[in-house]
C-alpha cells in the first residue's frame, strides 16, 4: 500500500484564509457589547465595523459625554428645546403639518441646524422605537472643560456639585453660577447628572458661557483646589457657620453643593475646610439643591463685592 504523503507543518492562525474574517467578527461583537458608536452619513448611528446596521438610542439612554449624541423626541420636547437654545446637530422630520413641527423647522433654520427629512421607519430605528411624533432633535455632545481650567484670575469662584442626579438641578446651579460670577462648575464623572437637553433648558442658555468640568474623583479634585490656594466650603445642614458670615469667601473659593436628600458624601464633607449652612427660620427641612446654590452664591457674591 502506498505511503500517504504528509501535509506539512500546521500554518499559523494569521496565515489562514478565515483569520481576517474572525478578527473582524470579534471586533464587531466587542463594539456592540461596549456600545462604541459614531455617526455615519446623514447622522445615522454607526457602530464600529458594522456599517449602518446599528440601532439608534432613545432620548436619555446615555448621558451626553462628548461621544454619543442625545436625541430629543416628540413635538413639544423638541420645540421647547429649540426655544431654549439647546444646540443641535440635526433635526429629523417626517412631516411638517403640525404647528409645533413648523415652528421647530423655522427655529432650526434660523440657527442653521441641518434639516433631514426621513421616513417613519427610519426615525423609528434612529430613536429605537421611542414615541417621536414624527420629529427628533439630535443634540450636540457637550464638551467638558478640565477642572484646572476654572482656576482663572487671582480669586476664582468655583462651584462643585456632589450627588446631583437631576439634570434640571444641575442646569439651575449653572444658571446661578453665571448670575453671580462663578468661573465654572465641577461635576463628578460618574453617578451624577451630566449636561443634556434638560440641563440646557434649565440653564436658560448660560451653559454657552459658563464652563462645566468633569472630575474623575471629586474628593481628589477638591484637594487639588486646596493645594492651589482655594478655600473649600461645603453647603450642609449640619454646618456651624452661616454662608453670610463666611468672610473668607472673598478669596479663591470653592462652594460644594450636595443633593437635596443625602447632602454631601462623607469623604467630600471630610475634605471640605468648613461646612456652612443657610439658616431657615421657616418650616422647610431642606431646600432644593438649585435653590440652595442660588442663595449661597448670592451671599458669597455679596461678600466678595464688599
């Protein structure tokens, strides 16, 4: 019987014809698992290595962090967002028969936001099946500043927030920061509200002028501000000094505002140089975080002016 001839050494994986396809498939699977997306032609959601087959994200599915745009859907939400000056990349419309839709189209045209006519099925895909009423606004991803960028001038005033999870509260705090001359606002990168359409609307456009910075670790950032010469005061119901008596606020100063329910976190409170409070002779146990920040910043601005 004839001796069978061997096939030679086994080829390396990268030399096999299917290797490139398998590597590409793994990259696609990884991109889908991690949610890595970009925008394809026409503003369509495009997952890395997958072309235009990925599904869009509903409004609020992921906060705007400079990577994934937010979609505001529905006739009332879209027109209100445009009236409030929320920046947009594109306005998707299926029809223009409603007064609110026509106003949205006009507002978008006035601000040179591209208008993209699309079919209902395509808009369903882009919004991941959310109720859109034939219209959606793609909001520009917010570009956060670096916390060190807020150290401007000889006596900067900085507002830091801890545990604020409602974007509307964050927007109100930014609005107060703008009104009373703060250099900017610092927010934690995780487990906190970010800048989205809700924050833009509540800020009444002041987000266009007041920078918001993200801190990977808020406690560490507060310590960095202290090393830079800032006095850090935490707004807390357990404070022993009222904001009106905080004379040191005339220098480089950081005011830390906590959430309405939990207040400041333990590590953040321990890091503050002092805890200050707003005296309330009335019956309310606590103030909304945005309201408390506005009152405290008014007192701080009065002290700084004096």
